[in-house]
C-alpha cells in the first residue's frame, strides 16, 4: 500500500512539473562566484528554440553557462506538499538543468540579478522576469566599513571645509567598536563635533545591516600644497568564518568521531582611505596691504559708544568680527595710534558654534580710551580685509572716521591717572589775611606748659621719625608694585592661573562623578589649554599642535613635558570624539595625567 501511495505522489509531481530556479548554495556572498540553476522539464522544452540568454543587471557578471540532463527525484516532503496541498513541486522527472555561472557585486542586500530569455519560433520570450537574490557579506571581508568624505577636495589656504564620518555594519558585526587613531594631521586647524549622538539605522533593503553618518570635523589648512588627511583607524569584533571541527569521543570502549561547524568571534581592524586635499595659495593680485590672513565670508563692524565726553571719562571702542574661516581663530584688526588718549589692555571675547554646515567664529574686542586733554580729535578709520573664496577676490570693510569732542572735566586733566599728593596744613586764604589786618589781636599769657622742652629735642621723637622713613618707603613701594601689577594684564592673568585651574578641575571631577565622559574630556582639554595660555599669556586655543610645541619650546618648557602634552591632547581627542566611551578607570587616569602635566608646565630646560 505504501508503494502505491508513493507512486501516485510521484506521478502527480511529474504532471505538475514546471521550470524552476534555484541557487547552488545556501549563502551567496558579495564579490564571490555562485551558480544559478534553471531546471527545465524536458517534456516542456519548445522545439523551435534558441540557446538561453541572460541579461544581467546591478553589477552581476555572467561568467558562463553550462547545461546537463538530470533526473529530478522528489523527497517525501515535496511529494506530500504536491499531493495534499495542490502544489506544483517537481519530482521523478527528466529535466535539463542550465547553470548560469555568475559573480556577485560588492553591494549587499536583496538585488535583482537580471532576466533570462529564449527565442521561440523567432520571437524573444522572457522566461523568468526579474530574479531577486539575497547577497550577503563574506565572513572573510570586513564586518565594518568606515568612510571619511570631504565636502571639498580643492580649497584655498585657510578656507574651511568639513569631513563626514560614516559607518556601515554588516550582519557578522558583533560590536566592540573603538577608535584607535582619529588624527587629522598637523597641517590643519580643526574643530571636532561630538559624535555621542550618532544613531545607527537599518539599511534599506537589508535590515540586518546598520549605517550611521555625521559631520566629524571642520578643517582649515595652515599651508598650501598637496596635503593629506591620514586614515582613521578602528578596531571591533566580528563573527569569523565557519570552520569544520572534528571531535573524537570515547564511549564503551569505542571511539566515535563527529563533525560540526563552528564560528568564533575574532578581533578585526579597519580604516578609512587617505584623503588628498589640494590647497591653492592665495592670489597676490589685489591683495590689500592690511590683509588680515582670514579666508572665508566675513563681516566687520566698529563703533564708539560716545563721541562727546569730558576729561576723566572713558569711551569704549567695540569691534565685532564674524566669519566662517579658521575655526576658533580670528586675527585682530590694525588699530590707529591713539596718541591723544590713554588706553588699558583691550578685552577679547572669542566664540564659535556650528551653524548650518559651517563653524562660525565670532570675536568681540573692547578698547577703553581716556582723553588726556580737552579739544577736538579725529580718530582715523579702521579697515579689515579677508579673501572670499566663493567670489575668488579680496574684500575690505571699513568703519569710521570718528570726530571726538572732549570738554574740560571737574578733575584736572589726567588727574584720574595720577596718584593723589598728600597736602600739608591748608594755606592762608585771602579773606583770612584781610581779617587779620582789620582786628587787633591780644597777646595771651603764655601757659606754663610753654616752658617744657620742645618735642624735637626728645630722643623718642627722633626714634619715631627715623622709623617712619623706611616704613613710608616700604608702603610706597608696595602701593606702586600693586598698581603696576594690576595695570599689567599678563601678570594679573598669570596670578589667577592656579585659581582658574582649580575651578576647571572641579568641573572635570563633577563630570567624572556623573559619568559624562564627553563633558569630562572637554573640561580637561580646555582646562589644560587655558592653563597654558594663562601661564604664558599666549593664546594656544586655535593653534595646531606643531605650533603649540614650537611656542612651548620657545618658552623653555622641557622637551619631555612638551611631548607629554602633545601625546595627551591626541589621546583626549580620540576619547572625546570617538563614538564609544572609555571606561571609568581610563577616564580617572586621564584626569590624573592632566594634573601631573599642569605641575610640570613650570619646569624649564
């Protein structure tokens, strides 16, 4: 009875046999060869037919076509599905098997191979329509693809451009992503973005793959020529290639061998390609004499808060410069010679923020001027020049001139700048003299106390007088030193360096306590750079690391200290802008390293 049922099932399959497609392997990998088989029952092959033709698409390459006649035998599952389910599975019939040898493209996902055609009675017939197939990444290939794409590959010296960092993970990616080198080189001034908000999303057409991208940095070159952004390097964990493992087991005095397929996790590395940037020198034609060195689109304004004042009062010159050139750096304009005014060190405020696709840097300068005397004065115009790469020409903005009217103040000219002089007994006024001339003053009887010894004849008087002289000199020296110190902005800044450093370290420890790694590294990096600036009265913010090393060497900082500072800043940049956070122990070590570096800054060769 069983044989009769199987015979009926096979007969049903033969009746329902139709052409079908199948792949010769379970997993088709990108860039690898595979076979697509068209199984065509012999009894359905047309008589007046041509050879099969395939029109490939989407990067598939047809290597060759083979054919062979085979007997297709069903299994039990196929027969039951066909007999009881009304299916059209093949079985127990002769067929011609056409094998299309193909090479898959590098792209992954569900992709159409193309179509298969046959000429029948001189007319072209489409046998299959589009043939979709799943292409997967080879286990031997990287499970992570990283890209770094510049917004421009040809720029002017100092012109700002940005680079976009992209990640693409494949199905055998297992995690553990860590940046090992994200150095942009020594030829650029860089503003890096925070990548902690980068989100991975499924790839369209293949949800087992993920992708993410974000603008990583804005750069401006410090010189012209053919420059390079070196590769960014990363390490991660992926699923390795399947391996057949043989195992021998002992049981009851007998040895059994078994085979199994295993896949283990392995560490892997990947990197972005090197990016070549062509940096053109700035043109010499039309270059203004007061060119500031800025390249980009800038705005400039300057004005006084008042043009009429009195001697002893102050007026403020406010200058605002804004542009998209060097990130975090703007040069100062050339100011007029304020010969008729006294001034104090100007106040500078520098800010930068990402707006649209660029980093916009703003600099506010305030200059305080005090007139020396009354009169009418003319302050000449102030100009500021830059090169606009979009217009390929130099531009100049002007402000002024200003006409200043100074009236006599209540205080004598320059009194505000002079040390008050102690006055003796008030002089006799004219009215008092007239009073003395109009009255007769009686001579009173001299008291007995007048017979006492004069004070200057006392030894104690001369001791006190002698002691007062050095005391006066000491007080005078202290007052003058204090005034000189307060008038020297550099000394004041240096004196507050340690106090400001403690405040910055407090912010860093608070970020460490909260587990905010990005805020920690931002506080440490800014704290170290600002501390160096405070101690040396140089602005290290905006400098490249080679420039910073050169300036520190000029100041006499030890070579090993300079190397340690440079190395730490590089590590901090990796940790701050990498898409993964270091451990708490690593963060604590970074904090400790910065504290030690700040202690070493005072050491000289």
